[in-house]
C-alpha cells in the first residue's frame, strides 16, 4: 500500500459506499478490486507476492459462500482462525524468547486465554 495515499473507494463514507453498491454494483466492484490491488503493494516484490497470494486464498474461500450472511460467516472463520493461530504462535515464542526486562534470568511467560 502506498503510504498516505487514499484509493478512490476510501474517499467515500460508509454510507456513500453502501449507496454506490446499491446504485452501481459494477463500479463498486471495480473500485474494490483497485483498492485490494493497491493494498497488496509492499516494499519488496516478495512481500507484494505474499500479500497477493493471501488475498487469492481469501477470495477463493469467499467464492464458496453465497453473498450475504454466508460470506460474513466465512470471513468470521478466517478472522478467528488467524487470531487464534497468532495467539498460539505468541505462546510458542514466549517459551523460547525471554521477555524484555527479565529479572535474574527467571522466565516470566504470560499465557493468553482464548
């Protein structure tokens, strides 16, 4: 993503986006695709590729659902799966990396509750 740059879709308020989606769904989808494409631009080509691959995975999963509630549920599953994966990763790292400010070499591992 280009720092400080707003896509055309970002210039709309949430109400204006909803209205655009209802009035001109093709334009809304085009602007959304442009915003997603820009969001996948990173500092290195490798990072950009990784972001595009992640977006492709999201798109693929969303295609399995019908528009509306089913897609929302898929997004919820993706989000919570990612959050819990991150929690597990952080707990794993806490076991091998001593916390900053560790006193007398004693480990202070903080466990996150799910």
